[in-house]
């Protein structure tokens, strides 16, 4: 007898990486709901998205693929063989499992023969248990396959970068495999008097060594191959085309294409490009402070900016390569930075692992861009000390001078912030001071607005819904629609992270219309459902100001689609309506004629909130979150009770948001509130319809 074991839980990475979605292709939405309900009850936090045709499937697979596709035999507009074919063409790694109402060996064989990963039934609990096991297996397999693909890509990127560094370095590098020179860079080629690395490839290494040195190099190569080499440099004489060359080489055992390889590394004589007197041009911490305090000479329109460059994880670097080599890396960094400075810029040694700069640029933006240039260049550079190579990163704090701060305050902030950020991982540029932060905030808002505009063009906005629960037992579903944005890196951003920038740069009308269009599409998709839902859609002040154009546009959208009563309720904040009462009244009337309603959002804190209901024929009022957050405040609770009674007198439904505990919910019910929403009711989740497929979203 087989005992049932608990199913392995899905790895947390699937959830944190915006995954955990299975796409159900079926004629009936109830199939998706049944499967999702079983999986959630079994402890798997997955979302089941439902579509019913190949057009939607193609859209989903191209733009935002799920983790697994379940293809129902009943889907007449998307038969399993076509689903498998489409998935194979667009997403070759996408697992497809065929499902059906009844399980049979014939169905399983047909599914596997068509290219599916398996066949399962959703007929009863026993079959759902089998489907659960198949889903978990395929999720884990797909997750591991994605990790493998990512690792392979990173390895290829690393090897490409290493190859570029090897080819571009002044150090001579050659790789010896089983005694044969596998490849060499240009520096090694030129060292021996050759023009093309291909002329050396394939030659026995021993033939490139002077005759009296051949025994020594053979012994050393064998020792390195056996792991008995202690790392000391090897002095030898190479036989070049134009004569013999005396060198000091390091031999390092590594691997290439799965085979062991010995790297022969010959440092450039004296460190090519290193200025002999560079250290003499560096000044100390005290002189750095004095230089900042000096009155700048020359063009007063130029901005002076102080910077502190801190090497991240310097203690670990010292432990890995030793104190002497770590100090040499610091010196190499100083020389590298010094060579990038302008004629008026200055370099200062601030501490063992920190450099300070005083740079002069036309404006702060150029100074910060220079800091970012240094950070990126250092991050991509290999510093070659005598005995080791090191790749380091910098934390750079930037402070534009000319404000009210004293020199001591500037120095302290530069050092304190650099050390604090570096301890958390570093490798970033941090703006300090009021001037820098204001400038950075403005640039960040402009960048975010451009990001929003591009996301709209590329259709990377998404909708999330949050349930609005009835305290009176009403069966009809009410949902608040929330807009999300997926950035270029696939990260999901909440409205508060991008709407302020969109508002400042006049993008709100476009976003409002996008949300309305998607909401109407969702209603059309669910037209066959038994009960229609009520969708609450937010409108901005920009749309209210332009209400006539919005109404005309909405009428064109509804020419092919009529709304059921209050199927869509538009939300506008009370403070916005207070500033545009006439426009709001006209908009409410026009919406009512089209079958849509209006809700006053963030309601109740205005001095004339109650009187506003006499002018705006709304359908709902949604109270300001302050009433919930300060629920025990007696004065606020008294005002809240009065406003609830006023809403009842005007025959308006009341909604209270941000409900986080059962006690508040019970009190609201006693006070006669009609609806509540919040994390105690349900967290916002991404709308799982057609191209809106995405994972569960935490509000």
C-alpha cells in the first residue's frame, strides 16, 4: 500500500521573483477556479489564470509567460495540440500539461505523444491530488531549468568579459594545455616578436623557452599540474623571433572548456602607464579640508564638488590577497582615478581604503556623472598587484559645495555615509547635501516619468484588484482596481512609486484611459459569468478637468459594449471634486446616463464634506484612511458616525478602507457601514485575465 506524503512546497524564489502562475486554457472559468482552490487549500500559494482561445494564449506567452500551462481538452477554441505547438514555438521551455474531466490511459498516451509533459484530470479529489503532484513537479523542473539557463548566461558573460580583459591588458598572458600553447593575448605575442596570436597557437610551450631553461619549465609545469606549486614567480628566458627575452612569470592552474589549463602571466615591466611620481601628487585629509575651505579662483560659475571614494569590503580584500598587495591595489586605484581628473581637480588620501576628490565642473549633474563613470570603470577593472589580481567596487559619496554647511560637516557626512552604505554592500554613488538631493530628486522624477511613458508604449502597465467586502451579505462582487507598472528589469512597481512623476509630466489622462480600457476588456471577458462584478476605477484630477473629452471618448468605447447597472464605478478624491464641483456634477450626470456610477474617494476630512453630497449625486463614499488608522480617536469617531448617517440620508453606500483587524470590522458593522476593504479582507492581487497574467502581488 502506498502512503501519501506531503507535497514539497514550492521554493520561495518562485514567489519573490514574481512567479507562481499557472495558465488554464479552458472553455469554462470554473475549471481554473477549482484547480486554484485545491492548490491553495493544499498549501501552494499559486494563482490560476484563465483564458479560452489561442489569440489570448499567444499574447500571454509573448509578453508575460506563466510558469506552467494547463490545456483542457474541452477548450474548443484552443485544442491541446495547438496549445502545445504554440507554446513550443514561442516558449520552448514552457511545460504544458493536458487536463480533462476524466482520466484514461488513452488520454495520457495521446497527450504525451503530442508533446505534453503529462495528463491529469480534475474530476474529483483523488484526481486533483494527482494533478497537484504533477503541477508541483513541473513547477520545480521549470524553476530549475530557468536557473540553469541564467547560470549558463552568466558564465558566458563572465568568460566573454575575462577574454576582453585578457586581450586588453598590458600584461602578457598565455594558456598552456597538456604542454601545448592553447592561446595567447597580443601582449604575449608582441613580447616574442610576433604580430598575430594565431602564429603561436598550437606550438609546444617547450619550443618557446631557451634550451637551457627547458628542464626547469617542464618541472614547474608538472608541479603546477599536480597542485604542488607554492605560487612563487618563475624566472625564465623565452626564445622570441627577434631573440631571447628574460621574464618573471606566474603560473596559475585553472580550467577552460572543462579541461585543466595553466595560465602563464607576465606582468608589464614597471606597470605600463603608471606615472612614476603619482603618489607625490596625492595630499592628505587635512589638506583636503583646507582645499574645500579656500575661496575658489577663476570662473565663479563652475561648481566645486567634494567626493569620497571608499573601497568596499577592504578588510576581506586584505585577508584574501595580503596587506602588501591590498595596499598596492589602493595605490593603483589612486593612480587610475588621478589619470581621469581634469586639470583643476585634486586627489587626496583620506585613509587606508579611502580617497577624497575635489572636482570642478560646470554644474552638479556633470560632477555626479563623473562619479558614476568612476564607479563603473573601477567595477569593470582588474587591478594587478605583484602577487594577485583583484576586482573591487567603490562607494562614492558626493557633496556639492557652496551651501551653508561647514567644511567639518561636509567631511563628516561624506565619510559617515560612505562607510554606512559600503557596509551594506556599497557599489553605488550617493548624493549628499540639499543641492544634490533636490537635483537628484528632480532627475529621478523625470527619469521615472520617461519610464512610465515607455511602459505605456510597451504595454507594461498592469491591473491589480482588491476585494471590497459587503457587511450586509451582498453576493455581487465589488473590486477596487489598482494600477501597477513593470519596469525594464521586470520589477513590479506600485502606483505610489510612479504616479507622482506621471502626474507632474501630464501622463495621468493617458493612464486613466488605459485603466478604463483594460477594465472594459475585463468586463467583456467575463460577460458569460453568472454574476457581474462591480469595478471601482480611479480617475485623476487631469481627467476631471478634461471631463467633456473623457465622456466623448468613453462613449466611443461603449458603442459595442453596454454596461450593466453600476458595473463600473469611477472614483474621484473629495479634495479634487471640491476644486471642480461643476465639472464633477456634469461628469456624474454623463456617467449615470451610460450606466456608470461615481464614488467620492478619500472622503470625510473636508470642512464641507457633508454639504458636498447635496451637490454631487454620487453612489458611494469611500472614507479617508485616517478614520480607520485613528479609529479610537473619540472626536474622529463622532465625526465619522455623523458622516455615515449623512450618507444614509442621501441613500449612498459607504465604504471604509484600510481595515486591518476584526475588532474594527465588527464596530463598522454595528455603525451600519455597507462595505469594507483592506488587508484584513484581502490583499491586492494582479488581475489574471488574458495578457494581465502575473503573480500574486502584495499590496
